[in-house]
C-alpha cells in the first residue's frame, strides 16, 4: 500500500482559512477535494436550495417542458421508460408521480434485465404505438437509442430523452435530449444522476405550470436522494444538496414504499438515515430485484399508495436480495479462481467470463475483483446457445473504461457507460480480441504504479492536533461519499498501549498514545492479522479517520485505522 500525502498550495489553504473562518486542517481537506475558492467553500459547508442552477439551463429543457404541457392539455397517452437499477427505478417513479399529479394519462415501465436488456428497445416502441402512446419519455437511458428513436419517429411518436450517461459522437434524433453531458449544455453541473436530471426537469415543468417548486422538491427529495447516492455520483455541488437535505428527510417520507423498505432493512425512522444505510441496506434491496428478476416490483413499490401492498412488495425485495447475495458469492469465488490463472504481469485489465454467471450480478462482482487486484476488471456472463455475452466493467481512475470500449465499438452489439463503469453485449468470438484491445490501451495509458493500491492522505498532523474541536469541525463535511470521501490523516510516532482482536477475530482494537495525545481508542476493521505483527510498546505511524464513539452515555474520540506501519519516516 502506497501512502501519498496530498499536496495543497499553502497560499490557497491560508486564503480559505482566513476568509471562511475555518481551521488550517479543514481548509486543506477542502482544497484536496477541489474546493479552492471561498465562495465554493461557503456553498459546500452551508448547502442551500438557492444554490441550485436554473433547471431550464439543461439542454432542450424548454422543448421538453413545452411538449409535456401540450400532452397534458390534450390528454395524450405518455409512456415513461426507466432502467432496472435504483437510479432508473427512482427516475421512473418520480415521473409517474409528477405526471399523475398533473392529471396526465401516464404509464411507467422499466426493462426486465433478462428479457429486455438495457435501454429502451424496438418492441417497447411497437407496443406503445399499439396502445396509442404519442409521447415517450426515457429516464436514465436512451442516449444511445438511435434505432429506437428513428422507429418512433416513423410511427409518429415523439421521444424526450432524459439521461446522464455519456453521449456518443451523434445523439438520437429525439424531439428533446436532456443530458447535461452534451457538448452544447449550458448547465453548470454535469455530474447529475439520472434521477437528478429528472428531478430538475420535473421542477422546470412544475414551474411552467405555475406550481410551487418548494413543494415539488420536498415531495420528491426521497427519490432524488436514493438514486443519486445509489448511482455513486460525486457528492458535490447540487448532489451534496440532495444528500444534505435528503438523508434526514428519508425516514419522514410519505411514500408507503419507502417506509416499507426502511422496515424490511430494519433501519430507524426516528433519526436521519446515513450514507452507509443507503449504500449498504436500501440501495442493494432495490437493485436486487432488478438484478435477479423483474425491476417492476421495485417500481411498483415506489409508486403504490397502498400500505399493505407496499409491505408485500418490500418483502419480495428482501427475498430477492437474499438470492442475490448467494449468487454473488458463488460467482465471486469462481471469478477469483479464474483470475489466479491469468498472467497479471501482462494483463493489466482482467477479462473474466463464465457460462453460468447471472448477468444481473456480475457488475457487483467486477467491483469486488477490482478491489482485490486493483486493476480494471471486466466480467462477462456467457450464453452458449446464442454465442453472446453480457459484460460489466469496473475501472480505476487511471483508465477510462468507457473510452476504451468506444475506441472499438465495432466489437460490441451494444454498449454504454461512464469513465469508471460500463456495460455491453458482445459476440463470444470477439472476447479474446476485446481482451487484447483493453490491455494494449492499459499499457499505453497507465504505468505499473497505477496498479498499486494507493492510500491518499489529506494531511500529516501532529498527535496533539487530534482534538474534540477537530472532530466536530470535520463533521461539517458530512455526508461523505464519492467525490467527498471521509478525511484521512497520518500521525507519526504513536505508542501502542493495548491491542486485541475483536468480533470474529478479523477486526483489531488498539489503544495508542502520542505527544500531547492522551490514550485514544482505535478500531481497524478487517485488520485482525495486525495483532500478530505489532506488540504493546511499539512506536507506529497511523493512517486513520477520526470520529466519535458513543457508548453507554460516554462520548470519546475514536480513530478508524486504514493502515499502520512501524515508524520509519518514509512517506511519499
């Protein structure tokens, strides 16, 4: 593990410290997150709805709103089409509720992963035509759906695409394409989730109807928060606003489905939901049914007004989540065994494939293999009868996996994604060529150092600086997530006073003391083996995140340890 202490320009740190009225340590943490101007820091530390940009700055927002208003006036049949993950399901639920409350004739659908695949397909348009649909609104999908849009045009159906995925060189010829990543976009924050795009465009529609944007925001904040966090969007700018206001609001959601979901996940409703609760309890349950079976169950959960029905649907999500976990572990075990057979010196991108792998789970497994080997990882679920595979890719910062895939688009039946994640389908005969292509680019774009796990450290601080005041000040950075990770510090020359394994033996608890630092408890998750490498009395350097530990009415500083070394003074 490489320890890398981030370098922040002292004059920028000093300016923030002076003009914002914060400590040098907090100022440095902000600079490390790209927040270098005092007004940026103020907006970050004090999120406010008034900081949101005008939703009509989104590309084609005015065209989309005008068309929706016409559909409402003429009582046209509208089809909302989402995706099978949390982002797509919350987007579809948001549009269904919004348009229903505006008395639209609307139906909402999400694809079945196995039967329909990703994105809107031609059969959906043909069925919509037979049902008399004259307007299709996609959410969290559609930016690559050229053929579908062309067919809709032939049938006289208008299409509004709302999406946040990266567009290709050409965009579909839809009536409106609302995507902040378009080169023509004037919207100042491109990193919205799919539900984030829908949330803002829905607000534009509400404004155009002369209704209260505040009431709209409050009512749909739960959905915007769930989708934004689940899709691992950077918690900066307006995404931070959603999480800041949304996490405390989730337990108070008036949606029966959200309350039922909180119940099956055994989460409290008398205090704010945390980021980790969304990431590891709520989002997996919504995602599971789309991965294993039919995401329509999750959509119905979020749109039902019936409390009893919501409880039944939440119970089904819970059952599917248990199945997902078992399938995930089986595929992970097989993928790791397969990875052991690869030439890691040559293969900087792992491409693994299996015939009995569930395509709905391989994305999670790819992330876990990446964590183990710290290199871009592609998992492909093979269908031997059709001789095709569905792939899911996860990557590291040094390797733009979507760009790599785009450079050989001819290899794929279809593909889409982001810098760090992508999905595709491919003919089995092209998999070896894909492996060669991805690895050629890896050796061109990356260095061997990029394949080493790296621990970024915000600051090297003295033990005496670990104070209650610092812990309280750092709490102002919450909620933490992608783009705003928990602050990580290095302190040197600490002495181990006590140590022991805890839990099932895989975790480690120790007490340390430093100069002007009284005995302080530490917890090191998954680091139980360190108990054999260190002794009481050893002098160590510690990388950690400080926080509060509250137990039996007592509140004490606790350091969550990320790594530990015997003191040496050798740090990058």
